[in-house]
């Protein structure tokens, strides 16, 4: 009986232990939130404000994001967080806070960004727009309202800034908007071609991006734009495309692509081979790339 009782007590102890240990953890989290909120309410030290705001963002908790958002909508808080009269430092700490939100792109972060996109206090300084767009673009999948906001900002001069954010996001609405930007004949052809080279190249092994390129080649594009789409998938001309840029975009190796993405590249190349915008040089590159990709496919099939 004594042995049975000892075993029973052990079972009871181990059964309740997780509950006992969990309670201080919950309390600790609540205390941490309140402590950081108190800093945001009263501190005038910019570094302390940044640390507290980043700590709330890093919790990846919808309630914490909502509470942080209340401060980001206040002019007096933004003036305590950054020296808004300094051209060099007026978004210095805010950028770190928005980067922390982007690092934890839960749905609440997207909702906060859309709220800020309509807030006159936050948008009082147009330099805050860059961080806002970058943070919103981190949230996947992109919502219809977010896509509409990106579309509006394209008209306001953010075309080249938005394009890489949309392709990096890679969700259906983001790529649909990017495709509409490539098709937009009201935008200068050379500007669109430059965006294609810079934006698509780093993601040309991504299946959604290759599918996007295939859809573009079924659209009514100018020959030079269509050629840019194809050559970005199958070729790499850094000097011609980017000039003497120190950090020119580079394409990932075909080995990193999925079999589905590789098969799409082959199909794309075979489909456009006889199109009028494909000159002899590009036709040769397409054939060489098809052969290279097929070799990678064969290795992956083993």
C-alpha cells in the first residue's frame, strides 16, 4: 500500500506541475506588456521608447499590436519616439519598430498598417510611408484592401518601390497587382523593363513567380517588355541590366527550384520560341537554359 500511495502522489504532483508552472508565465507576459506600455506612455528617452515598442511587436500578439498601434497614431508619441524636425533622424526609431512588426507578420499587423494608411497623424510625414509599405507587404496572403492601397501608392510615385515588395510577397493578389503594373502602358516602357529585371530575377526559381511570368507572356505586352520577361527568366546580364551597381541582383541557382517550377520554365521557353520578339540571340539563350533546366530535372528525378 505504501508503494502504491507513493506512486499515486508522484502522479498527482506531475499532473498538477504544468499548471503551477504555467501561471507565473502568463502573469509574466501580462506584466511585460504593461511595463512596456508604461514606457510608451511616459518616457522621453527615444532609445527606451524604441526598445519598449519593439518588445511589444516581437510578442506577435494581436492585443499587443493593437495597443502599440494606438501610440503610433499619436503625434505626441511619434515626436517623442523620433526627432521629427531632423531630416536625418525623423524616422530613425520608427523604422526599427516597423521592422519588428514586419518580422512577425500576423494578420493584426496588416490591419494596423491599413489603419495607419488612413491616419493623418501617422501620414503627416511622407517619409513614414516607406516603412509602412514594407511592413504591410510582409503580411501574407495580401488582402484585397492591402492590394488597393499599393495600387493607390503606385500612382503617388511608389511604382518602383512597390514592385519588389509585391513580388517578394508572392501571394496571388500581390502578383496580380505586379502583373497589372507590367501591363500598364501609361508607365514608361524602360521603367517597367528595369523593374522586371530587378524584381523578378531574384525570384525566378519560385513557382508563383514563374507562373506569373507565364501569364504575362499571354497578355498584350509590347515586344520589348515581353522580351524582358523572358530574358529575366532565362538569362543574366548584370552589366547591361544594372550598370556598375555594387549590389546588383543575382539569380538563384536552378537547383533551388522545385520540379514544378523547372517544368514551367521549360514550358515557357518552348512556348515563346517562335514569337516575334525573340531574336536569334535570345532564342539561343532560351535553348541553352532549357537544356540546363532539363538536366537539373533529371537529377531531381533520380
